[in-house]
C-alpha cells in the first residue's frame, strides 16, 4: 500500500476512503439542496432523486432498484443528519482504516450499508409502514461496532466531558435501537441501524485476519497457525506477535540453562500454546516458559 499520503509516522488523520466518502456525501447533499428548488419533467427534482436513488420499499407504488442499496447511503435528509453521520464516520473509522487498510475498510463499510438496506427492505415492514430510506447511518453503526470490538476499553468523551468506555457507550446505543424498533412515530430507520451493526459484528467474527478481545475471550483465534516441515517455529510467528507480554515476562530467563541434548519439538510448542488458550500463561511451568522464550529467539 502506498503510504505517501500518511503523515505522522504512517498514521493518517484523514485516510483516503474516509476522506472520499465524506467528499461524496457532502457533494450529494448539496445536489439535494439545489434539487429542492428545481423541477424536472414537471416534477420536483428532489422527488426524482428519491425515486431513483433513495432506497424505495419493495412494495406497490414504489420504485425499488437494486443499485439503491448503494446510492441511498450517500443521501441525507438535513444538515444535522449528514453532519453527525460524517463526524462519527471520521471519529470511529479513522483508526480502523489505518489499521485494516483502505480496500478492506471500504468493503466493510459498503457491506454494512447494504445489510442495513436489506434489513430495512425485508424486516422493517413487519413493524412499520414501508417508507423511502436515505442516509449512511446503517454503515456508520457497522463502523461503530467495529470500533467497540477492536478498542472496547478506549474512552470516548460523551458531550466532550464525560469519559465512558466504547464498549459501554456503543452497547448502550445498540440496545436503544432495539427498544425503538416499534416507534411508529419516528423517522429513524432503527432496523437499518441494527442490520448494519449485525453485519459488522459477523464480518469481524468470521474474518480470521482480524483479532479482537472478544475472540480471545471466547477462545476463538483470529489467526491460523501454519505448520511447515522446513521450520518448526515458523507457524508461531503470529501467536508470538499477539503475546508480547509473554515474551516480556519470560525475558529474564537464561536460555542457556536448558539441559544438554534437549531439543524443542513442534509438538511441545503446540501443547504449550494449547495450554495457554485453555488456562492462561500464568499457569505454565517454569520449563514451559523457558521453551517459549527460546522458541521466540529462534524466530528472530
């Protein structure tokens, strides 16, 4: 990946996908504002835009088109709507795009938005009257879920004053959306929000290249351990990257204390790693900790 756009030692405050998403959303919003005062074929231009590019229900009297699952994400109903969506996209998505890369982040964002649209099309009519839907909120909820899973203990300052951990704030917002599903008087697509959040959650849980604390808590590895015949320690690289604390704790051991003639085998390493997964590093014996440390030295 080209890092030439990234200041501050490789971290971009406005990574390319987020920057371009914001530009496109703002440009479309200005077109919508202009359309409020124009006519096309005897009809208000805003009506024509909604007819073809907003997410129309699959119901008689509406004009659903498959591309609307993408285009509706770039339309908004007012200044506060687009402002808060773009602010949350930047606040929660900036670090994620820097971590995942632009291509993966864009894929994730669009999948969450499409899932939000599908939830609005097929589930929302069970609770309320079908209506035209616009906004990036479903995709934004997916980004928020990703942030909460990646950085659950990161503090977010509510109203810029009250610090609260992201897992509690985002979890609370998710629960509120569930309670608001049946609010018939609301103009908010709560099921779209939930659909985007659920899609994001499943994406992260099934993607084996994404490591999050929840996977470790559930004993679900985010990485595959490779086995090779050439180097018995090559498959341990990812595990040791995720266990820097293990190496730090073991660093005081003298690896020369190993008994003469004793060799470390792949089976021993696998058994020790399995033991860590089941009961934690603190339950390893002194010998097992020494073996891990020596194995890590052989990889470097």
